[in-house]
C-alpha cells in the first residue's frame, strides 16, 4: 500500500524535482474543505499508480516558500511534475476521473 508523501520546503527538491518518476503534489491546508474532499481520491491514486507515480502533499500554511515559488493562489492546487518541471496543473476539487485522465497522459 503506497502512502502519500509529506513534502515540505526542505525536502521538495529531493522528493519531487529529483524524483525518477512523475510526481503529483497536492498544495493544501487543514482549513480547506475542498482539500479534505480530494484527500481520499489521492490515497486511491497513490495505491493504483504505485511504482509509476509519486503522490505528495504540501501544506501551504507551513511551507509558504515552495507555494510562493509555484504561484499557488488557490487551493487545492495539484501540480504534476515530470523531470523536475511542472507538466500539468489541476485547481480545485475535481472528480477522480479527471485526475486519472491527466495522469495517464503523462505516464503513458
């Protein structure tokens, strides 16, 4: 069972930018209702794509440096990184189907 990786300002480069597979990073906060709705979907995706995709969560309240670097203005914002670069972005709580469609394009 794959776990969601806690990503923060200090480990972002190693966990995400230097990762050898695509990474989906959820920029979220504890007080954000839609963020909490997305969480179970991300757990399912982490399990279903284990070995092909890393799924991380970055708390914007505790890691404002990284959130600012990527211009996060509203949450949840989910960025998909591949080869250290942002290749896609999903803003807001969307159905699992939309996540899967976006992920499939990148890991094909």
